[in-house]
C-alpha cells in the first residue's frame, strides 16, 4: 500500500468523522430546542396555576370582583392589589406574545382567547390601557384589538355563564 493510499483512506475516515459529528450536533440541537419548548410550556402551566390560586384567595377575589366591575372606588390598598394582579397578568401575556413572535411559543391562541374573556371587564380594560404605555408596540396593538372586540360584544359575567351552563347540565342529567 502506497503513501497515497493511506492518504486517501485517512481522508475518507476524516470525512466520515465530520459527518458523524454533524449528525450528532443536529440531534443535540433538536433535543435542546424541544427541551426549551417543553420548559416554556411547563413554566406557563405553573404560572397559570399560581395565578388561579392567587385569584381564589377570598380577599383578592373580593378586590377583583369590585375592581373588574369598575363601578365602585377601591381603597388605596385594594387598588394596589388589583393593579398588581392585573399588571403581572399583562406582563406574563406580553412575554408569551414575545416568545410566540420569536417562534418559541406555539400556544398563543389559548392566551389570546383568555385575553378576550379578560377584556370583558371594564376595570381590566382600564389597567390594560395603563399597561399599553410601556408595552411592546405590537403587544399594545393586540391589547387594543382585544379591548375593541370586548367593547363591541355584551359583557358576560363569568358567574352568570357558569350558572346557566350548570342549569343545563342539571336538566340534561335529570332527563337521562
């Protein structure tokens, strides 16, 4: 075997090693991207659970009910509580929007639907208008659109909607 043959074999082996490295790197990159999306979705689920637990607290729920209606003044402490809950909600939604814009968040449609429900409350819309001043311009436009759509349809109080559906379910169960 000549020196040229050894050179050719070494070049083939080097090319195979580079190819194997590239395949390994592609698999690792794909796995890292999947892990990042999974972590993002897990964090969102934890965030939602935390938010619902906070909103279920009797004192906070009373403040939210009064503030959402927007028809009675809140005390300074109540306003601060109301503001904090809604402001952090809008910050979280903005972050999800930005993640979606960068291609890292695939479930924006769920957040967008929730935003439509939230904007049915006059007090929440007032906080949203305050938040728009510092928000990303595109997200501020999303908020504006949600508010316009919410003002155009009748405001559905969630408790009334729930009660109507529960009544339907009781009737269906009795008929079965």
